[in-house]
């Protein structure tokens, strides 16, 4: 009878920092973020490079080729204090790094793969969200920016480029590593000023900052619709709480199934090869 010999696993590279002690030393970590003093390319093999909320590399683990991740090089001046802060915050609608790699003068973040961005929806000329889809998208964005502003973090100018859509319908605000630190009320104000261009882009494929609609758009977004009223509210809003009280998003339910339908339509319109990601 033939005897099968188990294959030996060969581990290359320098000694790795253990992740568990880092979690145990933290006071109340919620994200499980691990920081490693090594290059990510000792563990992962690059597959493809693309632009999705900034430059991104899809890679697979050398020991498990079927498992793919997203790796991004972070800004050069990111501080260890900022990285350590990420261990203590987590939210469903914010894209957090799972691991940070410190390699020489470079810093890399390892993320889950979220394969679509609102920017791609905007660039599909004949594809618009329904009111139910817009409700779920904007409700999730508001949840995410409300959380980030409460943490004193804000993007300089949040746009459809930095907002990702998952296959499960969950919205993720990306590029957290480029956030600036402000007092909570200033961070919230910064986000509110960015919202009109996002809503206008989703509803009208343009970033014009008013709630006037031409004749061709009236049938899609009637003046008495919840979406149109929300657009007008965004144009004059002073705080995030006011927008969260608007009827379009105030119901509290986030119909992820509607966003999933939209994601499938985006994939079909762009002929997007999801096998490159998973």
C-alpha cells in the first residue's frame, strides 16, 4: 500500500511579529488590527494592480493561493500614533485595514476586497439607483461619516471615488489613512460640505450644487419624491443629524438587497471580471 508523505511548508523571510500579544496589550481593541515589521511581499504574491479608491494591488497568500486580499501603500507621513488609534475604532461602513506592514520607508495596509466604487456607478451613463437603493446607500454613508466625525476623523473632501460597494450590499468608506484629525464638530462640518456633490453625482451624473432639475430628470426624480427632498436638504444642511432625520434615510432599515441588485447591474455594465478578485 502506498504511503502519502505530507509536504513540508517552507517559511521564508525574517522572523514575524506575533499578532496575539499586540491584541492582549491593547486596553480595549475592537478592530483586531495587527502591525508587522516586515514587507507584505514576504507573505503575499502580487496578482494585479488597479485603481479603486486609489492605487490597489490584489494579491494572494503564498501558502494559500485561493485567498486574495487588497494591499495598499499608505501615505508616507502616517504616524504610529495614528496606526495605533485604529485598533480602538471599528464600524461596518468604514473600510479598516486588517494588518499594517512597516517595511523600510514604506507602510502598507492589508484590506478585505470590496470590488466596486460609487464612482463606477456614476460613470455608467444609463444606470441610476432607484429611490430604495439611494436610501440604503446614503443611509449607510451617513452612518459611516457620523461615526468617523465622532472619532475626530474626516476626509478632506469625500467623493464617490472613496465610497466602495460590496457584493453583500454594504457600503464602505475607504481611504481612512488619508483622514485628517479635527474636533468632532469640525469633522462633521467637513463631511456635510462634501455630501451635495455625492448625492448630485448619484442622482444626476453631475456635481452641480443645487437642487434644480431639467425636464429630462423630472420623471426620474419628481419634486415630491423623497429623493428630491433629500437632495434639497443636503444642499442646505448644517449637520449630519439633520440629514439622518430626513424621511429618505430615517426609517432606520438599510435594504442591502436593493444595493446588491445595483452592484450586479454595475458589474454587467462594466463587464467586470470578479474572478480577478476572489
